C-alpha cells in the first residue's frame, strides 16, 4: 500500500515535485496533479509509490537575488507596502534540497521521477536530481514535464539524470519501471531519452495517450490535501481534456504540439466526487487549456455537477483562462448553477496587428457579450492581457488596459515570457533575442526589453495594480478619491492600507506619479515610464469621474 502523504516510507518509486525559487508562490496552482496521474498508473501495475511534494509545506526563506537578475533591482528596489507594490524579496519555497535527498534515500526507491514543468524552474529540478543522486546513488533518475519534453538535450547534459520521458508519462513511466526492474532494454519505452554506450543520446518522439479514459483516476491519496486549502476548505485540480487545437504563437501546447483530446463526462465526475467526498474539496480548478471548447460536453458536465453537488457550496474556476467565443448566455448560466463565481477570460490583446502576430482571433465582441452575461448572473470577471511580447508596443498594451477599465472587469496582466516549443521561442532563438539563462524565462524577470522596454512592462504592471485598487474600491461601494496633491502627514505605515492607497491614488490622479511607501513610512516614487503613467491617468479621466 502507498504511504500516507508526507510519510515517505519505503517505496519502489518516488515521484518528486521540486522546490522553486521566485518572488512569490501561488499555492493553489502547484497541486502535483500530473504526478498523481502517473502514480495511479504505477499503482495499478503493482508498484509501490509515494509522492514527495517539496512545495507542500509552509516554509520559505529569503535568498539572494540571482546575479543574472540584478537588473531587476532598479524596478523592484524598495519594499512597498501600498496596494501598488509588486515584488520585493526572492525566496526559496519548499523543503531544502538536503531534506529531499534524505527522503529519497530513506524511501529506498529504485526509480525516482522528478517533475520539471516550467523552464524558469529547471535549475531547481536539476539541483534536485543532483542532490537525490548524491544521497541515493543506486537509484535511477528520470525527469519529465514540459521542459525536458521540449529541451531533452539540456536536461541530459546533467549526469545525475539517467532518463527523460518526453510527453505524457503515465504509460511510459510504468514501462520504464518494468524494464528497469527486469533488467531489460529501455529503448521501446515511448517518449524515452537515454544515453547510448558512446554517450550520444537516443531521443524518442513525445509519448501520447490514445484514450484518456483507459487510465485510472489520479492517486489523490498521495497529495497533501491539508496544505492545499482555500478559505479553510479543501482544494483540487481536475482536467477534462489535454492539448489545444488553437495555434497561438506564444504557446507551446497548441498548434498540434499536444493533440486535443477530451475525457468522458462520467470519468470527470467520478474524479470530482472523489475529491469532494473523500478529501473535502470545495474549490476545484479546471486546468484545461480550453475548458469550454467542447460545448455539448461541457454543458453536460455543468448540468451533472450542479445536480450531484447541490448544497455543498462548491466553487469552480478555470484559472488558465476561457476562450470568450466558446461562451454564451446559456453556458454562463449553467456555469453559475454549477458553482462558478468568477470567469477568467483570455483576451490577449485588442490590437489588430498584435493579434495577427499572436495568431489569435479578435475576441472583443465575444468578451463584451460574456461580460454582459456574467453580470446578469452576478459573476465576477477577470480578463487577461499579455504585455511585453516581441514587436508589441507599450502604447497598444496601454490601450488594452484602458479598454478593460472601461469594460468594468478586473484586469490580469501577464508579462510575456518565451515558452520553449512555441513559434515565438523559435523566432527569438533564430534572431538571437532569447534571455541568456533559462531562469529569466518568467514574467517576474521582465525577460524581454524590445519594442516594449522592461521599464514600460513594469509600468504596465503597476498601472494594473492601480486599476485593481480602483476596482476594489468601486466594488466595495466606495467612491474614487478626487485628484489632489499628496499630503504625507497622517499616512501611517502601520495604519489602514485602504487609506494609504486612497491617498496615493488621489495623488496619482493629480500628477500621474506612481508612489509607494516603505515599512518605515518613507514615501518614494517608483521607477516607471512617466509617459505611460500620464497617458493612463488621462485615459482614466475619460472613463471615471476623477
């Protein structure tokens, strides 16, 4: 039988989610769903398995900002306790590497699988592999996830990694474990990458599951549910599909990279029932790339969800974003009845030229219709835009932000980062414009400074914070403050954050300067584009009574 989560007793196979290093961590997005899916297939085939989730612990420690990120100091600099603050301290989130190594050694596992989903955190995955091998040299280490799938050669350059599995790992991991246990050649394992006797690499095409319903439900008993909670209630992740039929230039999943397949409603409902009844989940995030594309199937799932979980106060979310043209009033009504309280809409941009470069359709009309329908149902709406992409102008992004201000929604701003495997990544690589280190391929690192400069990207982020605070005030029934000069007297760093925000907002309306406050009460100006800030302030005056 598998060990209880967190005990990490003896097991044939240990699956590890590594720690990460960044400015912040969003816990509800780190549930190790993929590892639980792989674990279920291994358990079905007679192996004992445990998951060592290095992130499922309320531990973090401040560490030095990596030298390659020194340029961020001029943008993130001083700690800002105001509502307009961004990022301050760089941290190691999760267990120490030594603890992970000791856990692997004590497990006695003959095979250790390490997840490496995001290129920006690939260094942490490789450090995990080195540490595990040092503590448990007799084990074999296999790495999987998006990063090794797209860039297997860079992962296999690390001697501690024995294998890579490219693509979907459920069947491949089981076949690899069987081959190693029986001393057989691994070359027939789908998606496998290994070193040949001459040290060259054998690289297989990515593995892909033919029938998603032919595999067991995720091994949810191996997840530390006590850590993954939201508002003191259980949380879970579910996927109703894999892949995406769209062809967005910035995405490594669409365009045929991962074939679009849909699970049956019955299997999804069984998984949800397990999460709800056995583990007390009351918040479920659907992590599909495009949850609502299969209209009939999604409506049937919503209807069944509303009926089966009636009275449980279940909250549903699709945090990856929804494609507005796939929604209509009927579907949004069904989403409300099933438990959706917020719609996360993927807008991308409204600029025609940038839409062509992104290979995305214009979804403005569909977005406006979805927002209107959501309002009728009393749902909140978040619309996401991308800023700082190659050849994207800051002025276009500013117009996107003002469009969202006028649309009366929460604005989600995603600073562009190159995703290996995407069309954009290939072009940036050919043009010699990629960041010099994998660790820089994250939004918080402001990775590109091209047509939109880093200073402009961070300005857009701060303007988004200003708009978010304005929306918070309005949604709370408060009036926006009128423009007036800043009066620092009476602004206590230990006082009301709302009062501080209102004072800084009124000053921004007056002179378009974006200010913050340090914990000791110093008011200071952020390093931003004065031109963008002024244009945004003037644009707001056409929308709000300020």
